[in-house]
């Protein structure tokens, strides 16, 4: 991998098979903006157990295989730090998907960010923070942008 | 297929663990703004206190009516 890889977990009350999200990700991949490494569909039972869901009909039969291998704990895996998500620096899929919910988990490599990240590293820069703006702040930013035009 | 997820390190885009400059991390800020309920009061000491507390719990959870609660509390030996 050369670009930063994001794990995007999109939750659904019930899994929708519309394919809209996949279509958008595919468009971005075709444009070279991102590389969709894999997508996995999961459901979390009311008892808290996570189960993988079959790939949608017509999709690559290997869809989800890489993500499953990567996100799940192997029997001889000593990578697991501890259950419960009490350390804010670690997370697991079970922290993200609520019981009774379903989610699409995408592993996305951000090709567009690769030169930026390399430039940051070359210049000795360090990312101090990164976040997404909340809708209210986004509206404020829109208004300010309009006013300053 | 059952999936047992492993814990992954949360990092920023550059691969560094996010540094919050001495401020609370988002998770800590969330925890601070969503305080957990206070721990339950210590268990009553005497048997009568325990019985009253148990009856209070039954009343609070709707198992017994206020009238029944009053009647049963009156039976508790001081």
C-alpha cells in the first residue's frame, strides 16, 4: 500500500441491497481517487456476535475475503490489545457496529493523499489533528465562504 | 461466518497516532460530556435496612403497589 488506508464502516438498520454506495465508491476508484481494497458486509446479532453476510449477487465471489482476514482475530494472533474499547487509541469492529445492526465495511486506499502524506513526512511534519466538520459547522463555513467571495 | 474482530490501532492519515496537544481525545471528550450514572449507594448495614431497600426496589420496579409497599414496610422489624 502506498496511500493511507481508511476503514469506513457504514451502518444500516437493515442491510440495503440497492448498491448505491458501491456504485459511488466504484466511480471514485475509476477516477483514481481511491482504491477499493475490499468490502465486507457484517451483521451484529442481538447477543453481540458479529457475522459476515454473503456478498451481493453478481459481485466478485472473493468480495470480503481480504477484509475478513484483516479485521478478524486469527487463532494465533497476539495483535489483540484487549476487549472493551477503553483505550481511545484502539478500536475494533465490535465497537463500531451496534447490536442488531448491519454494516458495510470498506477498506479504502486514498490514492489522492499519497503525495500529500509523503510531502508531510519529507518535511518532518506531523499530523496533530484531523476531523470532519459537523453539519452546523459546515453551514457556518458555507455562509462565511459566501460572505468572503 | 462468525467474525471475532481484533483490536486495531487508531492513527491519523500520516500513520502517526493522533496527538491532541494535551487536550482531551474525542473519546475522552465524549466520556466527559456523557457522565455515567453514579455508583449505587453502599448496601444498607442492618437486616431491616436491607429489607426496606429490597422493598423500595420492588416498588420502584413496579413489582408491588405503594399500598403493598407500605404494608410490607410496616412488618419489617426495627
